[in-house]
């Protein structure tokens, strides 16, 4: 089973910030702060970010791709 299939099964097509923080084993506030910067980490992970209204989600397929690359 691929990483993408596992993410889709567990979280669905979109991961919330708290889902992503759980997956990356970071606190939600720490992840939110890290994504605000201009670091390489922030630039890569912000590419997977999608806004739905005022909420922020991360596309499962892009998250899986980022995990596979690292």
C-alpha cells in the first residue's frame, strides 16, 4: 500500500493542519509557525496548501509526494 493510499484511507483527500501536525509529529502551533517563514521547509509544504474559505487544508496526494521525496 502506497503512502498516498494510506493517507487517503486515514484522512481523506484533504488533511487539516492538525492532521498534518499529527502525521509529522509536530505541535499544531509549531507547524503553523514553521509554515509562515521563508525556509525551504515552508516553501515545499506550502505548495500542498489549499484554502477552503478561511480554513487551510493540505492535499493528500501532494503530502504523500513530499514525504516520498524526503
